[in-house]
C-alpha cells in the first residue's frame, strides 16, 4: 500500500511540475488548459463535432461550449455546417489556430524535455513503456 501512495504522490508532483512550467510561460497566458486541449485535439484529429471533442476530453458538451466559444472569439476555430444535415456543425482550426497550436506544441516539447532531461535514454524508454502499459489497460 505504501508503494501505491508513493506512486500517486509522485504522479501528482510531476503533473504539478509540468503544469507550472507550462503555464508560467507567456505563450500560455491567454489560453486555459481546456482551450489548449481542444486545439491539440483538433490538430491531431482534424475537423470534429463538438460531441466528439467533449467525449475525448471526458466532459459534458454543455461544459465544453464556453471553451469553444472563447476559441471562436480568439479566431482560432471556425464552424463548418454539415452539407446534408443543418443540425450538425463541425469545428475546425483556422490558419491562426493552426499557427497557435504549432507554437504551443513547440513550447510544450521544450518544457517536457527540460523536465525529463535528468533521465537517460534507457530510463525514458522504460517510462514510456510503463505509461503505455497503464494507458492500454485503462482506455
């Protein structure tokens, strides 16, 4: 039991460290964590329905709506109507949104690299392997 508590504590600590490093940076001041997640999801998955985005982020569609609206106002997202069903609207990154998410992605990579720089390549590969095992068993 002690090991599980120590593992949980360590995971929270590393998560906090990464969030602090990321959100201290000026690149992220104008975006919330949820906004960054929406932009990253759309970059990875392309044009999507709002329901698909909310399902991926594991939050209610009504809770994601304010985040999506903020991103529309910032000019990073646009709406696309379904040609066959007017009730369906898709969400897509704008050119500005794509530039923003690429900039954020580079910053995140830089900060993650800094956090994990103390690990040698073998340790990094082992950590990746362990995390993949955990994710595979809980998706």
